[in-house]
C-alpha cells in the first residue's frame, strides 16, 4: 500500500535516512528487540557491548516515529515531577528516578562521543518557570527537593527568555540534540558480529522467545517490546498507561535561546531552539496536550500553541506542525522491566510522560541488565510488575470512564454525513450503511475510506487533522489513511478498504 502518512516532523525532515534491510527468512540471536526508537536502539547497543547478539525489528524507519517527534531535551528536569514522586513513593525512590535520568544524560553523551555520532548535541541549561505569582511556591518546593536529591537545581529569576517570569528553577549541565540523527547514528553501530537491524519489518505475531514478521522469523532467548506501549494486550498496560497528544511546531527564529524551557502553567508551553547545518535557527515548541483523536481538542491546542509562540517570540511563519504522542502511567512513574513475574514474560518499557529521551535511555540500560541476567537497583521504582494502582487509583477510574465513552465515539463532531459532504482535506467518522467508517477526501476529490473500529480493542478512532492520520483515543494506536498501522499497540490495519 502507498505510504499516505503525512510526516511533518522537523527532525525527520532534517535528518539523513540510512537504510536497513527488511527481515527475510529465519534468524536466531540472543535477544530480539521490537521497536527501533531510542529505547530499542539503546538496549541493542548496551547488549552488544556485553557481547550479546541482537536483532532490532522496526516496522517502519529507525528513529522516525515517537523519538523523531519529540522536543528532544536531554534533561533530568521534568517540570515539577520530583515533588509528585516524593509524595507518592517517598524520598528514596524519587532519588532513584533522579539518578536514572542523570545516568541517561551521561550515557547519551558518552555514546555520541564514543561513536562520533553527529547529532548536534550541545550543553544547555533546562528551566521550568512560572509567570503566575500563585505558583512560585511550587517552584521553590521543587528546587528544595531536587537539591536534596542531588540534582543540579537552583532558584533563579533570570532565564534568557524575552519576557519576565515570577520564578524559575534552573538545572545546569543538561543538553539538547537532534533525536533522529542520534538514534539513526547509534543504529549504524549495531549490525555485524551476529547482530542486525531491520526496517519495514512489522511484528505480526510474537512469543516470549520468537517474533514473526511478514517475511521472516527471529528466535531468541528473550523478546524486548520497545514499542511505546507493549503490543497487543501484553501486561495489560493499555489499562494502566493512558495516551495523550500534543502539537509541536517549528518556525525560524532570529537567534538561539540560551536554554530549554517549560512553563508550569496549564496549558504548559515548552520551547527550545535548534541550529541547522546552514545556520538557520528554528524554535521547537510543544505543549497544550489533548486526547488523541479528539479533533476539537486538537484544534484548540494547536491554536493555543501557535498563539503563544507567535506572541512571545520573534518567529517567522510556522513551517512544521506535527503531533507527538506519549503515555502517562497511573502513578506517574514509567513501567520498565519484565511484563509479568510468572508465565509468559517480555521485557517492556512504557509510560515516560513526554520525557522519553532520558527515560528511554535509562530504560535501555535497565532492559540490557535484565536480558543478561543481572539486577538493576532502579527497578525499586520502575519495576513493570509493581502493583499499578497503589499511587494512582483515582486516575485509573477516570481514564477507564473515558475509554468507555470512546468505545461508542461520543467525542466525535462532524457536520459531514456522507462521502459527498466531506470537504477536500477533511476527515470524519461517518455512518455508512449502518457501519462506522473513517473517511477522508483528499484535495483531488478522492475518498480514502476504511473501518473506523480500532483493530486493537474496538474503540472508534478519531481524525488527526495535523498529521492526517486516524488515532485511537483509548490506547493510542495510530493508522495511515489507508488503514495501515503507524504504531501500536495495534498490529493489524483498520478493516477492509470501503468503496466510496
């Protein structure tokens, strides 16, 4: 099928595209890794350093899915998460989170240096700030906790932003980079000596020691699910980590900002800059999150981000717009490790809450330890088999109520009732002969129509106007216009093409 996915990520548009082969035939390695983002590639590199053979199995292109749609801050400063973690898990486990993030930053630096990866890695301080007098106490509390946990935090008023703030927390010795260049560059170091990286090789079936793609099979001692959310129903994480999305924008700006920034207000606003090879500087801005597939929320969030960026910074026209998606666990800590304490077990990593660069690298370090029979002290917090609702019961109930609504599509809003009523460039869920149909009319008047029922758990998908994709609000699967899976937990396309 044609690749109709509208990839408008600045990172993917400005990165080289090394090609890796498709998996064809049968192969045996020590560890099979499904997913070629920062978690999968970091895990593979860590394992290869232990003389373990690996096969990375990527459904599309290496580093160009979730990792290639991030804001790419290499930082342990995750807004004001440490007071949340300390309140829910205690000081010792909050310190584990801090230690893991700092280790992730260090590992990225060392890998980029060791392998000469040209990924525009540069040191930048990270700030969380507020312009609201009522929130200054929250900033001050976070600084106190972060310092106690050993993080490089300090309270400041000067940020280098073009507007005054009430209060800010600065983390020193942080960094930013080009995520697609980094992951692709690291992936190039893996093939050889019995290890492999495969693209265009979607996992269609799996067992704890085997992965089956359309044209090949990998047998291994263990299988790592480095897939954003574990595929299918593995571990039940689709009930314990809910998806959310946010618009990300890129526009030229006069000069590079001296730091990376995120606001404490709701909606939150994030910004950093990147200098390309020709010297042009782009502002990369995200925030104003919404539920995937909810088109009115998407429009409101995108408009809010565009307003904030253009009102506060001297930027040119917005040249890139895309949607980034992540999962938040019900207790605010990622799930990393074995998917089960008994029975069929996979190694998994999910629930990074939009901080997937340092978390994803730390997760790769944990998974590599477990895959080689070692222990990892960070599991005291990250353990994917922990009793999930202990620190997030209320959120668990709220999110499941939302899923119940999305099963029947009560969030959908479209004036179109038939294919003929769709406007060029418009997508909508339609009732055609009693069936829920996902229909899109392109600018040439051709209608692309597939079943609107998500192939994962049966929710109705919604229209993503920015990326022109069908997104599931229940569990975060994304699909192309022709129904092909962009990323899971779904692995099967939307139902058969429907004739318009």
